[in-house]
C-alpha cells in the first residue's frame, strides 16, 4: 500500500507501491487516469494528489451484495477445501 512517506513519487516507486509495471504507470499517467506532472521529461506524482485520487477511485473493489456467480464460486471453493478444513479442525 502507498504510504505517505514522501511528497512526490517517481514512476518506479509508484509501480512498486501499486504492484504494476512501470510501463503501466506511465500509460495511466499519459492518459490522465493517474494524477501526474511531467518534469524534465519524467512523470512525478504528488502524494497529496494520489491520496485524494485513491479516495475517489475504488478500482476492482466490489460494492453491494456479491453476485450470484461470486457466491457460487466461493461455495465451490469451500466444498473443494472442506476435507482439508475438517482435518485441520481436529
């Protein structure tokens, strides 16, 4: 997770924090999907702008009631693991 330990992040440090490739970070910045500034030909990311952005963008986080497909997949996973869980419970 991104920790506010500095005022600005470069592409490499942001890629590591988000577990994305540096290329992906550059593409997101170039498309305006990530708040960034170009300084000397390189992208810099303000910690303040990133934290505000993270507060308004919930990427990949489901909201509301889980879908029936999700529930079905979880039920199947539980049934698959049930013998192991029962052995561990003893």
